[in-house]
C-alpha cells in the first residue's frame, strides 16, 4: 500500500541509476521526493490504529468507558510525541514567552526615568575662588566638586570616591584626600596613592572665561589647565564627567 | 432553612434547650479547632493521655496551622540539644518583626522630606514608639544572629545531609532574605548611617561587570540615592523580601514536616534516617507536650527581648539627617556585613605580596580579564562565600553525620568561620589587631577629635553631664584643675589619649607631633546651652604649625547622659 511506495520508488530509482557514479545520491533524492507522497496516504492508516474521537459512539456512557480506559493505559510506543504533548509544549512555550515579555516590561517599567545630563549643568565659579597653588582645595557643594590648584594648573575634581561612592575628605595634616569608608588616598591633583580605589579621582570638564564671557581655554579633558591671565570665572560642566585614569 | 429548623426543633424536643445549645456550641468549637471538641481540649490542657484513635492528630491533618508542624517528635530531639529550638526562634523573631514593623509603618512615610521627621516623631511623640522601634531593631539584629546560629547548628550536626539537602537550600535562601531584610531597613530612617551604608551597598551592585549600572539604577531609582531610592528600598523592605521570606518559610516548614527533625547523629546508623520511623514509646506528641513547650519558649523569648530593650539596650541609633555631601568619619556597614567591608578593603587581587609584584598582577588581571580587585573581592568572592553555602549538601560526599567521621568538613567549617571573623575585624575602622589590615583613620589629631567628639553617635564629651562642665578655656594637661572632678577626668582622658598617639604610631605609621598641645573651651551660648570646642595645635608632616578644631553643642536636656 501507501507505506511501500517509498522503498519501491527508491528501488526503482536504484535500478535505473545503477551504472551511474552518483547512484546513492540519486536514490536518496528520490526517497526524499517519494516521502511526502507517502505521508498523506499513511496518516489515515495511523489514525485507524486508535479509535478516532469522532468514531466514538456519542452519548452512550457505557460505550465511552472502554475508550477512556484505553486512553489511560500507558502508551504502547513512548517514542513519538503525541499531538496533546506537542500542544502542551507549544502552550508552555507561549506562556514562557509571555512571562519573558512581562519581565522585560517590568524592567523598563522599574527603570527610573531621567534624561542624560539631567543631574548636570554648567556651574560658574569665580577664578578668585580657587586656592593658591598647592594650597588646600576649596569645595563647591552645589556641583559636588573640589576646586584644586597645583603646579600643573587648576582642575575641578568630583567629590565622590572612585571606589564605592563615599565623599572623601581633605586631610590638612597629610596634604591628601582620604576616604573615610575604605581608606583610599589621593594626592591633591586626584592621583591615586593607596587603598582599594581602582582609579584616580574623576573630574568635570571646565573652561576659563574672561569678564565679558569669552572663552580663554578649550573645555578641559580631565587634566589640569594653567590659569590664563585675565581669567574672570570658570564654567564647570557637571554633566560631563571624565573618569580618572586607572592605575592598573 | 426549613430543614435546619426542623432538625433544630426535633433536637430541642428530644434533648431539651440546655443540651442542644451546649451541643451546638461544641460543634462550632470543634470547627474552629479543626476537630477537637471542648472536652478534647480540656484533656489536652490536663495532660491526659490521648484517646484511641488519637483525636489530637486531626488538627494536623485537617487544619492549616498545625499541618505545618509534625504530629510527633522523637524524644531525643525534644531536649535543648540538638536543635536548641533555633529554627522556632527564627520564626518567632520573623513574626515579631512583622508585628512591630506594621506598627512602625503606621507612623512612617517613605519620602526624604518627611522620613527623618517621622523617626523623631516615633521616638518622642508616639506612645511606645521608641519601644517598638527598639524592638524592631534589636529583633532584626537578633534574627541575623539566630538564623546564623541555626545554620551553624545544622552544619555541626550534619542535618543538611540526605534527605534534607533541599531543606538546607531553602534555609540559605532564608539567611539571604534575613540579611537583605535587615539591610533594606537600614535606609528608612534617612539618617547619615542609612544613607552611606546604602550608598556603599548599591555602589557594589554598580561594580558588577556589564549589568551593574542597570542594577544600580533599578535599586536607587536615580543615579544617586534620593526619593526614588528611599521608596524602592521601602517597598523591598515591606513587600518584596517579606513575601519571599514567607514563601520560603512555608517550604522550609513543609520539608520539616515531611522529613522530621534529624535525630542526634549518634542515635542513627551511618547513612540512615530514622526521624519518621519512631517507635511508639519514643514518640512525643506535638499536642500537648511540644505545643506547650513552644508557647513557653516563645513567651520567654519575647520577655527577654522586651526586657533587653527596656534595660541594657541603649536604643536603636538615629544619626544626623542624611547629608549627601558629607560622609562621616568611621562610616561602617552594619556589623553583619563587616566581613564584606573587610573584603572590599583588599587593595590587590592577590594580597600579602610585595607592593610592586601585587600591582603587576593587578595590571595583568585588569588588562587581560577586565577584573579589578573591587569586582573580584566584593562582587565575586563576597557573594560566592554565601553561594558556596547553597551547595554544601550537594558536594559533601560523606554519608556519615557523626562528628568523628566528619573531621574534614568540620575543619573546613571552622576555617570558613575564622575567615569570616577575620574579615569582620578588617571591616571595622580599627582594622585587624597587630597587622593593622583594614585600618581607616584620619590623621592623629583628627582621630583625637573623632574619639572625643565623634561625627555621629555619642563620645566622651557628650557623655559628660551638662552640669559637670565648667565654663572657660581649659588647658589639656596631666593635672587639670577646673574645680570639677568629672571635668578634670575628661581632660585627663584627652591628655592620655594624646600622649598615647604621640608615642604609638597608628597602623599607617602616623604619630601626633611631640609638641602637640590642646585646649578644651566651654562657652555658655545660652542659659541652658554650651558649646564645647577641642583645639589641638601640632606640627604637621611638613614641619609647619597646624591646628585641628572640633566643636559640639550640649543642651541641658540633650539626654546623652543619664544625669
């Protein structure tokens, strides 16, 4: 019958192409061609092995019982996936997909909403507020930075320790920045000295402007800039933080 | 309705009004107890032996509250050893935290503008508010201790072994929940302690490679801790973690009912588990023996913690209002996270190597693997030390629960505990004694100030009662003569502390200069307000004259001392 179509077709193809060097290849191609033809014919036969739901006598309770019994019995061949099992997998997968989507939505929902740079802005500091070279730094609390002045020039250093976010303090006696939380130490210019901090202190971009607001320098790139003559004030961009250099 | 009426009428006719009412009441009572009539309960209370079949098993099989408890214990586990009742005690403390927590929730709003005011209100204005807060705080810390001891006990008696591996696993989940519950509650008072402990905690999350910044944003609700972060931590504290806790307590309890309490190791053969196969003569029924015992235990536990709060416990601290611009000196994690703070202080990937070599190794790891010491010790090793606890029952190949067969595992446990204790020492600002590892300190003059007038909390200057202060500027020396013995005592204490710092260098090799001298100035600001200023003159590292000054205000009714 239908089941034998495949092998028969292969046999025939094998005979026809027996001389050809690519006999095996041709045979396999023919099998693939013949297989789809076998399927529609095979399906009713497989269905006939088990009583189709439609074939059950509807309404008759005693007659339905044996059918139920048959279903409850362990399946004769555990190899195949039944339609019910397959649909349960599909159903489970769709639920998993839904949960994944829900998780994704929850993530975006829980993410705080703010715009890039919302917490920063241009803060203007008078040039006269800077300390003399190598003198103790001057804090600027609204911008959370230190005004420092070293031999290399002036800089604006972010007040937060690069280790775990504590506010480090200036130690007058030792002339260093020291963090009270885990003991990291930094020089006046922000260079790492000791402790668990991974990098130098972070700094903000700044530029020097004169009394009429003309820029005397470019925006800084993290390194100190010598104070130019005629400087009136310094514009500090607290939205642009430059990470300190890693000492690793 | 009519049928009920007919039945009632028939019963009234046959037995009379009094008996009918009594019988109906007893029916209702039996429903409430899931199967025990009033006479059954009386026989429980009298301690009568149970009837056969034992009606006292019914609440275990039919009721909710008793079905999470076993119907009987082996008599060997009813003594204090081997359980010490620590599991029960953990659950009791969890209950205590829920009750006191709900009380505190009534008077608390999770917003930075009002949270601290709410705390002051709870402490000063709400009847029993301070008592409830102290109970909540002491209960939380007690719970961390008890849960840890419970785990330690389970480890020592080998009770995590087959078939109780998963019970142990859920127990470690509960340990983590306990720690997170405690830590998430830290932020709520919105004081300095809260703000900086949680800033450090979330900064650690930030250091997780890849997803760290996202986790940090989810936790803080903004780049910095503020209104969003406070609300989120509040919700973690009152909703998420308690929910996870309750779910896992239920699983944990179910497993205890399923497998019973493990017997003392010496009572069983190796690899055996006889906790549910108890001979009738060895059984102790839950009702009434265990039940009354546990009620007594609960009563004593609650009495002890309530008395502790009233007597020796000085009260849960409330520091100054959170200030994002100042990190106080000696900022520390909660004590149960000292070990983690100690780990975070390790500056190199491989400690104890000479500095140059250690730095080269750090560079290799950072450049080749992208791994810095902070990430390695804080984010990988720290959580791994908890993570290893989860898999202990699954990697321990030894079937024996007997102490003498488990020398290796007990040794590993001892080493683990010693490491935690060592790291905890390193986590404190004073660091590890002798080696000085973990020491975090300002320069010596500032440390004198921190000792006598700490940034947060009460120091000796606060502790001296208001009326013992003598107005004027007093030189700090060995023989002060202010006219008040207590005041002289304080000055001598400052003098001795300074002399000590002149001769003994701190772990970073710093000494107070030999010529350092100090004054203590007491200034009357108002009739009942004084300002105490400590001024230390010394020579700094560069040989220049320097001055350190620290002051504090004391009000007649500040209440720092028991005057």
